[in-house]
């Protein structure tokens, strides 16, 4: 084994992780407050746009633009899946593999190999647990 002191590596690693956690909590707290303030201002600006029925309002500091956000939500996945298959519109779905479902499927069908177009990437990493 090399001259690397694993005890010191773990101590340094845990110290850095603790400091990152502290900094992240500070940042998230400050960021949440700023997001809250921005949301309140956005609501007031939207109110002004609605009041004067304007899609945009130009000021000397910038332009406020009212926009309509749309998001599609599925309440019946079985029905939607049937629709997608019947109409051959798989492009309505996002292109990604559900990792844990695929891992379970592949474990059960490992002798058949990977499906076409799928490969697996494996790499080692480490995790460090603090002593109790």
C-alpha cells in the first residue's frame, strides 16, 4: 500500500463536506428569501399588466412581459399509455430510461442481453460515512 494516510484523507473529506453543507444551507436560506421577494414583485407586476390589459410594459429599467405558461399533466397513465401505443406517438414521452425500473428488468432478463440501443456505463466511486 502507498504512503497515503487514509485516516487523514477521511478527516479532510468529512471536514470539506461539512463546510459545503454549511455554506449550502446559508445559500439556500438567502436564496429562498430572494425568491420569495421576487415572487411578490412578479405578482404585483402581473397585477399591473392585468389591470391595464397589457402584454408588456416598458420602463427605463427594463420591460415587463406577461406570458402564459402551459404545462400538461397526466391523470390517467394507463389511458395515456394506451393512447400513445394506439396512435404510435411515443415522441410525446421524454427520452430517458427509468434507472431503477430498468435495473430490475435487466436483472430479471440478464441472460437475454441489453435491448437494442441501450448500453451500460459502470464506474467505481467512493462514499464516506462519518463515525458514530
